[in-house]
C-alpha cells in the first residue's frame, strides 16, 4: 500500500488544517455577513458540460471518470477511446455556478448573491505551488448589470482580506470595453485586439519598451504601435482615457472606482490599471485583481462575464464575480507567526484509566481557558512531554490537581 | 448543456447549504472543543490503495479516474481494460485516515485524536436516500487500546447530537469478542460465526423466532441453535453474558457502559445490545451505534479496528472511531421547523444606484440586528416583495429611512 498522497495533492497536518479552517470560516463569515449566501454543487459534472465549456486551457486539464458496468463494456468494444468517461471533476466553480443557476433559477431571488468555497481539480504538471486539488473562494452576483455589484464585490472581498489581517494591498480595476475602444482609437483592428492585449498584459514584467518591441515583432501597423506606445509611456489615468474614449464610456468605471475609494478609506488602495487584462476568455466588461505590496502575484481576481450563463439558459444573464486565491493566502499566512488570533493555549490533562469519567469532566471545565487534550498517563512521561512541547503545547497537568498547570520547557 | 446535476448528486439551495454549514460547524466545534484535531486528505487516492483495501462491497462502487496522455495511450494499446485508471475517488474516510497516519506518523502526537468531515463517493444504484456524493463526519483515536477511548468517543459523539438539539436517542454497545465467545460456548464452530452473526444482526427485524428459523435453514447444529435460541428468547443482559463468558471478558465493556451511563445522566440512554454486529469486516472489538426513538435506522455508528492501519505501517496499531451519519441528520433536521437556533431575521435594504456607498454603510449598521441583503430598487417592486416573502424574508426598508422596517405579508 502506498503511504503518500497522489501527485499534486496534499495531506494537511492538524495545525495546517486548523489554519485552513480558520481562513475558510473567516472568509465565509465575512461573505455571509455581507448578505451573500453559500450554495453547494457536486465536485463531479457531466463530461459534456465540461468539454463544451469556455474553459480555455483548463479543458486539457480535466480529470475524467471512467464509465462503469455495461456502459464501459460498450464504450471499450466500440473502440472509440474518446467515449470512455461519462463524468469529470470540475476545474473551477464558475461552470458549476452557471449550471446551478440554470437548474434552480425558479427557486432563487433575483439578483442572486452567491458564495462558493470548495475544491476544484486540474491535471496540472506537478510543480512547486501548482496543486491538482485546491480550494477556490468565490462570490458572484447574478442577474444585475448595475455597477453597484462591482462596488459590493470589491468592498466585500477586501473586507475578507482585512478580516484575515492582510494589509498593504491594492485593488486594480479596468474595463475590457475601455481597453478595446482605446486600442481601436490607436488604429488596431478588431481582430488584432486579443493579441495586443496579451502583449500589453505583460507591461509589469517587460515594461513599455518591451510591449512595443513585442507588438512590432507581431507585425502590427507601426502608426498604431507608435500611437499606443506614446499613450502608455507614462502611467495612464482615467482622465487620459476619457479624452480618448469619450466621457460616457468611462463613467461606469469612474463610479466604481470613486465609490470603492470612499469605502476603502486608508485601509487599501484602488487604482485604475489600463494594462490589467486577466486571462479568462469569458470576461466581457470590468476586470479586477488584488495585489499585495509584500508578495508577488495576485491574491484575488475577477470580473464581469455577461455571456456565460446564457450557454445554459439560452438568454443572456448578466453576472460578475470575485475569487480569492485561497491557496495563495494559505501559503502566505502559513509563513507568518500566529496567523490565528486569540487561539487558546494548548495543554494536556493526564489521568489514570479508572478515572476516565472524572477526567472528562475536569477537561470540560478547563476548556473555558485552555485547549485541553485528554491523555492517559503514558509509560514514558518525559518523552511524551517533549513531544507535546514540539507540537506547540504550552503545558500539562495531572487530574489530582488541575489548578497546577505546569509549563513545558521549549 | 445539461442543467441538472449528475445522477445521485445534489445542488444545495442557499437555505439547504446554510443548514449543512450549521450542522458541519456545530459538529466540528463540538469535536474540536473536546480535544480532537481536524485533518484533511485528498478526495482522490491511488487506485491500488483503494482496490487492495478491506472495503467489502464498497470496492465495487469506486469511481475510477482515467489515466491521461501517454499513460492512457499505453494502457489502451495494451488491450488490458483493467489498467485504464490510476486514481479513484475515496469511498470512505477510514482508508485515507489509515494512509494519512502511516504517511505522517513521525509528525503526530501519540495517541492521535482526529476529526474528519468531508465528502466521499460511491457509485451506488441511485435510489431515494442513496447518494453518490455524500458527507461523513468521523472522530477516531489512533494508538491506544484503552477503553477510555471508547468512553471519550461515545461522550463526544452524543454531545455533538445534543448540540444539534437531537434528543431521544440511545447508544447501543457490544463487543464482537464477547459475541463470538458466546456463540462458541453455544456450540457453533469458528468458521460458522460470521454467518450466525449475519442472521443475528436481523433480530430487530425478524425477531428471535426468525433468527432461529434462518439458522435452521442454514443447516447449523440443532443443539447449538437451541442453546442460542434459549439465550436470546429474552433480552440478554451483561450479567447473563458474564455467566457464559467469564467475568474478565466482559469487564472492559462493563467499564465502558458504566462510565458512559454516568456521563450521559438522563440525557440519553446507553444499552448493551448483544445483537449489534455492524457490517464492516474490519471491526475487531467494541462496536457501537446510535438509534433515535423518532426515526428508523441508525444515526451514528463505529467501532474498534485494531488491524487496519497495520496494512500501511506493517505493525499493528490500535484504532477506534465513531461516525455521524451526516446525510441522515441533514434529512431529519430538514424536516423540522427552525433547525438553526437564533438565526437573525432577514430583511432587504432597497436603494438607488447613485447611493451605493451610503447603502453599503447603512446595511453594515443594520446587520447588528438583521440579516441584510442589499438590493437596488427593482422595477417591479410588489413582485419583488412577494418573492422576498416566499424566500422567508421578514421585511424590508428603504435607504432614506432605515428605522422603518416594514414587515412583509406572509
């Protein structure tokens, strides 16, 4: 029998599981308090739903579940190996949410404000920081195209991070419609916009000169590149954009940014970032991302996807969501001291077997002030106490004198 | 695209998800407060570990995950269809726990007290009340053969049920060693004991006469059947057993039952039930089960499995566990009124888009007393209010006067 977990998945030790539970329950409480409601969907979905979804690269990363019984026999004898699976593990929570909404629409309030926090699966090539089973924490508002949704999502996501004692972060906001209008005004053609965006998304890494060089390599019109390069040579403000795209186009985004700034106060920053693209193909309008001053990469991301749910319902339903990078936050907080505030000190209560009832009652009293583990007196006491100390226990006591909590040597 | 979930799995509506979260967090808090620690393992396990486990019938119910890339091509071209999967979804939490213990033993305190509450998967034939994806809530103590473990598990499991306001339940306790000794003393042979136990397990359903008839049909020795039938004609007490098996054999069980009775007081019953067998092949000693006065079937079950972990570690490690039937409890509490105590009344705060910031701030104040959903004033107000009422909302207010909470008509 193999002792290790399958590749790309983790066992979590008690102290790790405790931190994960703390993160998840803190995020969930923040979201619930803000008027969002948790829903739950199965980890398995119909294979056709997964295959036909707009998942981009993720479609190559689906874990497929083998058919069973007669259906498997039939598929095997047909010789068609693409037909061996009838289900798959979900690769994100957005496809299940879209299916869920279509399946339960009659029973839901409109607009609906959803929380999803659950496991997803991707057959990634295992490497550091890339898991095949990981948790996502999403909030979504379905059924409203008002910019008040974006404001509520940004405010609530930031609140969850603040509740976890994360500070020094900035919310970047952009709107794909503005970016595309701007690129068009520079002279790029409609069918070139996606490719220009891919290069522009690298601005942080390769700088304005790098973007210009890449666009030139791609062979785009030099006047368009020149016009665009002049524009991005300096940080682009919303006012710059207003001049190019017209006031009306940017007023929605301005409303979102100004309201979010007012709500943020001095706790975190809100900035317009024209170079923010986000990878997902399904975003149709605003996109946002949260970056930390202290850690590389983003810690949350999201945007508006007004066309995705229509794939199930047949009519367009506006939707916008924001997802916290749970595994990223877990990795960051795992490195900090005492990430869980107000945790009680851990002690062991040692007793003899015949006193089990008395020990259970004594432990229940002690638990007002300590985290207490019940433990029959071990044969090798000093070895056991060393182990307690290693595991972060503060002390221990014997049942005959539970007032005498003895501190363990570090 | 298919709107429904795959067979045997469920979408949970917000109110259902809320109840499931309440159940899970209440059980988890009770277990954590009692000194148990949560661990987490992946939902996927190596296919060989699953296939070689002692899972009995469950081995036929494993969802297998198709190999990918070159490995799949190789498996397909070999023509060996038993070799197409490299992983599977876990069918219970006991096999992953055993692997986990073996994998992390060096890092764990001994004995270890574990909580697991997570999803498991079985390819059951879908039928009412049988799910293919469902939640189990287990506590286990690994590394101690002391009967104080059983006492702690029974007390803690009962506490979790009481915390959920479940009353009118009884803990049945037995020990397979006693049952087997008793059957042997009646004249059955070692290799007949499992079969006799299977018949005896039906005592509740078919009565003592039914058990006798079934044993006769099976062709066992008539003197042994007669001796056993006389014994079970009336309820069997621990004292009756003591006469037949000797005092020492029953003292451990007596200790467990007496201590558990003392801890239970008048809150729930503890009874010795000689006919309690439990299906799992891996139980080696005590077995227990909780039944309710109000609902058929068991709501929790467990026992001692001293040989299972040895399959991974190579040396015998004593272990005992108790599992709450989460889906059973969820089904029972779904039928009751107000299963979640002290839930705040739900109201909607209606506002105009330009007042989003003011509305978010007003909602945050109102949330001291109410569950508040923010909602832009809908075009069809009276239709929206009807919907709120249907969804269990108590009332609503407008942003310009949040003191005036208007109650909705039922």
